[in-house]
C-alpha cells in the first residue's frame, strides 16, 4: 500500500473539539454540564443541526432555534444562547494546534497531498464571513466544507468527492478524525483511518503507517546517496568536542536550496547542530567562501542574533565546513507572512529592521573584521559584477536593462559610510522565535562584506517591487498601500522611517534611495536572467525558471519608472498652466492657431454647418474653403502639432511640442468643431497616426503614415461591434484568419467615425486571430485594412442626435472575406490590446482640452446673453441665480483644465502608464464639466440654444458622445478606484 494523501478533520484534530467551546459556554451561562451536547444530539434538534452543517441554516438562524428547544428540554427561561455564533467566533480567533501545523508542513514537504474535510457552518445569513481559519488555505491542497458542498460526514459522498477531486483511490489515503462514526464510513470505503485521541498519539500512529519520523525539523529530508556525509568522521568530531557518549544519531539535508550544502545533525543525547560546507567538485574562485561566513558569524556572537558557532574545519571532509548550533524557530518563506496576524506581521518587519540596524551599527574594526572587505568603491564594484553577470547571461537585447545600467553607471553615489553588510538580508533569512515575534538568528552570510548599508536596506525592501505570485521569488508588488495597511505590513515609506529611527539617522533622500533601489532591481534582474539562461540550456534547478524571462524586462522597466518619477517630481512645480509660460516655439504656434480660428474658422461655421447637414455633395466633396484653410495652416507650420516629443523625440513627424504645450493649443481648437481638421489635428486620424508612429513598420509608415501626415488621406478605427460590449476591448469578436500569406477578415462594425469620408483610405481593424485560445489581454490584434478592398461595405450612416455628421459620419460597416497581406498586421498577433492602451494616452488629452475649448466658448455665449437679454424688466445679468451659474461654470472649467494639464504633464514626465489614473479622471471630468456648462448656456438661450444658430448644440452632441466614444464613465471610474486603492507611496 502506497499512501499519497493524508485527510484531516478540523475540530478535534487541528483545532480543539467543539465540545471544548460548548463547555466554556455552559460555564459562562450557568448551564448544566453536558446539557448543550444533550440538546444538540436530541431527536428534537439534531435534524436542524444536519441542515446547519449542510449550509441551509446559519448560526444566526440556529441559535434562537437551539435556545427554544434547550429551554423546553431544561425548563429554562432566558435570553438566546450564543452557542454557534460563539463557536464561529472562537474558531476564527483560535490558532491551529502548532504540533499539527508542523505535521502538515512535514507531510507537504515530504510530497504528500493534504486534504481537509470538515463539517462546518455559516455564521451569518449573508454567508460572507469566513468559515475556516485563514491558515487553512496555506496548509491544505484541497478543502471540502460541508456547508458549501451541501454534504457532510459520515456521508460517503463527501469522501468520494475528495478522492475524485484529487484523482485518488481509497487505498491512497489516510484519514484522521476524532469521531468514530466519521471514521467508520471512510474505513468501509477502503481508506486507512486513525482515531484522534490526542495530537501526540495521532502523529505517532501516522508516522508508523507512513514509516516517517516526524520528530525531525520539517525543513529537512533524508540525504540522497551523493549527499551523504561520512557519519563516522562527523561522529568523531562531535564526540571529541562535546563528550564521548554524544554520538551522532542522524544526519539530514535542509530542503531549501542553499548554494552551500547545509545539514541537520542530531545526537543520541538530543543535541542538534547545523553543518554548512562548500560544495564538492570544482568551484569558481572566491565562490562559496564558508570560511568568511564562519569568520563574520563568529565575530558577531553576542552582538547580533545568531546561532552559536562551534568550529571551522578544512580537513575532516572533502571540503571545508563550519558547525553551529541548530536554532529551533520559525522561518517565513513568503514576505506577505500569511501565517501571521496583521499585528504580528508588523512586528516581524519592525524586528527585522531593528536587526538590520544592529548589524550596521557594529564597529567592524573592534570585532576584528577590519580586513573583511574594502571600504571604498563598494557600489561601483558591485555594479560591475552584476553588469558582467548580465552580459554573460543575456538571451536578447532588453532596452530597459541597457537604459537602467547606463543610469546606474552615470549616477554612482559618492562613497559614504561603510559598515558590515549582510548582502542578502531578507525575511526568509531570519529565524523568528517560536512563541514571540523576535529575531532569534540571521542566516546566510555568504555575501557579507564591508560596504554600503543602504544596499542592504534596498535588498530587504526589494520584495515591494516583485509580483506576489512568483514561486521562486515571491513579493509584495501587487499589494496597494491600503492592502499593506490591512495586512499589517509597513509601507516602503514607513520602513525607511523605521530604519532611520533605529539607526538614529536622517530618512534617506528620495533621489538617492531611488538609485539604491534601482541598483538592487538591476542586480536581481541580472540574477533572474542567469536563472532563465540556465533554463534555456536545460540545467536550471527549478521548473519555474523557464517562465522568468519576461520578469527581467518588467523589473528593469520598474526601475526606470522609479527613476522617471523622481526626475519628474523634481520639476513638477514647472507645470505650465498659462500659454505665456510655454516655450517660444509653442507660443508662436499658439498665436497662429488662435488667429486662424478666430478670424477664419468661426466666421465660416454657419456655412459649414449648412453644407454638411443639407448640401448635396456633403459625402463626396470636402468643403473647398476648409481645404484652403488647411493649406494656409500648413504653410505657416501649424500642422501635425499633436505629435508630441514624447512619441517623436527626434521630431521626424511633428513639431516637438510637449503634451502640455499642445494641450493649450488644443483648447483653442476646441472653440470650433471644424478647427482641428484645419491643422490636421482631427480624430480619429491623430490616434491612428500615433499608432503608426509607435507601432508601424517602415513599409506601413511609408504607405499610410506619410499621406496621413500630409493630409492627403483620412483614416478610421474599426473596433466597436453591435454584438458585444465594446467598451471592454477584450470583447471584440471580429474574425481574422490567416491563410498562406494573407489574412481573411469577417466582421460587422458600427459607429466607425470618419469611415464615410471621401478621402478615407485606411482602417485600423481590431479583431481576434483564429487559433489557440489566449489570455484576455493577448487575444486581440490590430491590422491595416485599405477601405477600398473588396468585401468592405458601408451599410448605413447612423444618425447621432439626429445628425449623420458628414462628411466622416459614424457608419455601420461589414467586412466580408476581406483579404489583406500578412504584412498589414500591426506589431504582431495578439498585440491589439497593448496597442489600444498605448493609443489612449495623448489622444485623451486632445479630447479633454477641446472640451475645455467648448466650455470656454459656451461661457462667452453665456456672458453675451447675460449682458444683452432682458426678461421681466431686467437684464439677465441682474439675476443672482444666473450670475452664480456663470461663476460656477468658471470654477468648473478652471478645475478641469488644471486636471487635464496635470495629466498632460505626467505623460510628458513619467509616461502614460503612470498617468493612467489622471487620464481616466479627465475622461470623466471633462465631458461632464462641458455638458454641465453647455446645459446652463443652452437653458439661458432658450429654444435658440437647441439650434445651429449657436455652437452650443453641436458642442453638446460632441461632449455627450464622448462619454461613450471615449469609454463609459463607469469604466473610467473603476480604473481610478483600482489605482487609488493600489497607491503606495
């Protein structure tokens, strides 16, 4: 019989039995001993108890019912007894039996599957409160709860379900329970059973069945043949030091992967030791220097919490080693410390930082470590070491790593204070006392030297930048500040403050701290690149290693983002909030645009409105006067102003304006719905041109970007579909099928703005390439589809607020077996969502600032109306309520403008990703602000405000449409909320 899994009950096995709680309740409420259990198992109540354990009743339901029956059976009159609510509360706050926790950990480390089957219940009627202790999820591979399944022990169906879910046979399992009835049905199925009378008895019985000794530390295992040490030599060494009758009983290997093999030794007298040696075989020079480990640990005895060092030996074994006492305690492998309560987690981090401060405070010369390392050039030497390591291991050119390395080399900090440096100070290298939160020992001194203490602190805090779900390198990177507070873990800022407090120093300067953090990120990225390279060579020790490749780029990008943030924050006060603060170049274009709009475009508005609403050639011939104005703008250089230096740093395509500068100019364009086209700054062409600049191939740019930049053609963006909620880009269903060197496209799209324009020649089509199912963010692709391709058909021009919006329109289009070359794919298959996200940055600034322009023009209309219109014998300006509306409108537009300029400034300084929240905010704030002001202006105009005699109606249509075209408010608000909850520093 080979056992593969161990099944546990909860109450009476890993927690005290419920009877323990009920006895305490009897005592508290002066009830007769044993009377609670008597009522529970009585025929009057037990059927209800079964419903309770199968989830059909809750503690809130059962306590009144129990009290009614109990009172009747015991001639009692009194309040409701909190029998089951109290049990639920105590279960949540009672720690699991520590000896059983250790047993379960040992089983998991030994390769056994662990399963929990519990008859439990819901506390609250909403069924939202936890039903098992939080630690349960960390200990068991599968948990079966009777209240959630509607099945309870001893019904064999719950055992059958457990076996089915884990693909086990009854003979594969051992089941531990304290109730004979539950064990009986399991045993009849063929499951080996153990009746739990006490923890010690259960552990002993299970050890006999599995032939395991659970008295050894769970983090150790038997040595495989190549790891076996000569026990007689170790025995001689230990008996010589500790006494002739203290012979070695066992030698085991520690499980987790140290570069230096580490062994657990126990003697017949119960003494426990740890032996740490150099690996056997040929080694790199200066690697695995256990002599240095022993030297520093020996020197720091009594100054830093450490295991007691006993001896160093270079002759007894094939390689040198040292011996120290074994320290029994807790080691937490995950920095989130899921095993602990929030207050305990904070204490761990506080104690860790205190310990680090203690290490850094030791006078290394006084303890004889003056020759333990050089006191100058520490950061430069380490940077070279990890740079060389990365160069040897790289599998591709990663621009983020190149930039990060260049920054680190160019900004090396001046050599400051030198202290003892641990080199790899992390939570999982600390031994914590078993019964209190106190550091008992610091392990793994292999990288220790004399160096810069801030590098140690940065190493400790590196976990805050690493994703949570990495098995090889678990971190805290996905937790928001509020998450960390809820968990009890201090934020980075709090850790820096605590370290400063414990070292009696100033809190490290943010820019300097960014350097150290970026360095540690580079170091770990280099290490990860090495692990990934070994996985490519098929000699990595972990099966996860092959998945680490993308993490290198992600970490390096995180480092560069940190650097950008600091540099941006240094000049953040330089946000240009008025046009006169812009560069001279930007001011020149601002004046050109203002003059053309005021003197040429606005006077032409009525003629243009009539032409595009009712003119016979509105769909076929662009208005000639607009075409002339475009030539004027182009000749004056006010052309393609939207292409910011952020996406075109070499000014190959645009004028090199910042997003803030263009935002001010874009506000001017917003004063007329016809103005943007005059400067070739109209949507959706601007967004499509940005896509081609950022993601297009040189061939694609030559064929489509150049004529778009020249204003020779128009484009559209074919995304929205009638059959799905297209505000979620991952829903898009358009079919893209590769056949040979072509893609065949089939789809129905609608509200494809600009597609009906007589000059529209190219569509960026978003859809799914057929093939293997991908993750939601990788299933969309974008491809260039010439509008004159066979199979592209405009079905109808949809009306928006009663208008077809010629000449571009918002038509419904079918794509039927449309064939395009493979070379038309943008960036690559599955990159559509990435492009869509990149497309939505600066373009949202354009929309928002045009809405500011709408609002400013509306305020002009309001003021004109207030000063000229008379009602009830007074000018409108004399009405208090209307003056307040004007004032409120001014407040709202100024607030919105500042937010939009802030978003533009953040795109310029820290990039669209960091400005994601601000971009989402302006999508909500700007349209709603414009709608509110336009509504006031229209109301003051009366019926005239609904006509083309003012720009208000057209502005209103655009503003209201943008609350959908730019994504619904609910989506943006959700984005803002998520980012707000994640904000850390």
